């Protein structure tokens, strides 16, 4: 019998770690309901409390650096853990395993929506779900505000962002502007005197080349543009996954006219049926716009930057959070993100709350969320059932 060499032992241990990371991420991908905060709490329970893969201090360092980079926080935390536990292969496997269940479910629901979404049954199902979604977003907004608003100045930045977005200002520009404003106020005016502010805004303008904003000339150009828009969103989006709504509405409803407000709200509603990252809303929108190729390209586009960001910053985790520049920048971005969330919630509520029953559903859902912390998935299911019952009773 051949002797097992140290190299073979290391390889076997690496394979074992890769398998463990993949299975854990897949498990969370199927059961992680409740939004990013709930996902992160479940991840900590698995990797810190139960498996002892990380210490609490290391986990918090990773969470801090995750808040400093764009993208879906809970997905990036899973990717971080995969990288720490099993190297670059773990990074890819953990992220893909966490995303795949939700993306597959959303894709199936998108197909059903396109095939049957115009039927009375589907319409009444979504009739009951949409006001519940408004309550869920409001609860997320309230919970995030308690952490992000650290004083009157940050509150004013958030309110200004809300007002400017409703006046038609660009969502990405408001996020970057909010972050830079807070960073400047907290760290002095020397950047302005040196001309660095103008340089800082140049990349933002570069994210919107003229050819990307023009209507596509063919189906292939449509798919390429779809991929690039989601790649852009994945590369620049800070804050909660619900801030995604502001970007989606700006690109697909306002600028290109590929979706209506109703379709956008339907996309969010269907996304609430599934566990995992909120960003799989991209899968639904990609399918509605470009069928199966559109769904695949949209999903890859929005999640690809997260893998690249995590690979780049994972070794820097202990230092970034302590930076006197990055900390205030993140504070400003976070409160600007809250302002965007509030503005989009207002706009979507006008499409969801259309009569007395939908108003009552929104109020009851909000009360259950705030008072009893009920799982949002149950509320979405209940809203859909009420919509169907109302239809069958003869509403």
C-alpha cells in the first residue's frame, strides 16, 4: 500500500474544505430568508458558533470591509468566508452555491410570470403582494437608519438625497456625492484646494458613455447593453439590496423604457418568494427583457463585481475600517443610500397602494413586521393569498 505523502494530505484537506464551504453556501442559499441582516446572522452562527472556522473578531473585520465595497453584503460575506476557508476556489464555489438556488427559483418564476402574468389569477396574486413589499422595504429602511444616521449632519445628507432624487438627479451621482461630502466635512478642505474633487468625479461621468445610454439597434446589442448595465450596477451599488430599486428604475423604467413601474414592482415581489440575495431580481428582469440569455447575462453581470472586489480587498480587511478617509466616506454613502430607498419606496407605493384593501394590507404588514418581527416570506405569502381570496369572493 502506497504511503500518503504530505502533499497528498494537504490536497485532501483542501478538497475537504472546498466541499464543506460549497455545501454550507448551498444550504444557506436554500434557507436564508429575511434579507441581508438575517443572512449574515445565519452565516455567523454557522461559521463562528458552530464550525469555529473564524473568530468573532475576524468575522467583524470581514463585515466591516464588506460595508466599504459595492455589492450585496450577505453574498460578499459568503464569498469572504469561502476565500478564508478554501482559497480562491472556495471564493468562487461559495459565491456560486449561495446565488444559484435563488437565481434558479427566480428564473422559474420569471418564466411563469411571462407566460401567465397577464392572467387574472397572477394579477390578483401580485395585487396582494405589492403593498406587503412596501411594508418590508419600510422596515428595512427604519432598521438601517438607526445604524447609519449618527447625527443631524448625516440626517440632512439623507434628506437632501431623497429630495434631489425625486427632482430627477442621478442615483449614482447622489451616492458618490453624499460620500464625498461627508468625507470632506470630516477631514478638511485640502482635497478641494488640491483639485482632487474634480478628479474624483471623473470616473462617475465615465460610467455613463453615450453609446450605453442609446437604444440598442438589434437583439444582440440589447443583450450586450443589458449585461453592461447590470455590470455597472453591481460595480457601484452601495447599501442595502433595496437601493437596487433606485438604479433599476433609473435605467430600465425612466431612461430606456424597457420596464414599467408595475413590472419593476412585480420583479421585487417575485424576488421576495425566494431565499438568498435580493440581487437575483436581476435574473427576473433579464428574463423579462431578453428571455433565457438575458437572465443569464443579467445574473452574471450584477454578481461578477462582488467576486472581484472580495478577492481584491480580503487581505486588506484589518486596515480599511480604521481609515479616517474611508470611514466617513462610507457614512456618507450609507445615508445617501437611505435617502434613495425612501424616495423609491414613495414612488413604488403609489403603484402598489391603489385602494382601501391594499392600504390595509400595507398597514397590517408594517405592524406585524415592526411589532412581532415576523418573517417577511410569510407576509408575502399571506398577501398573495388575500389577493386571490379577494378575487374569488368577487372583488
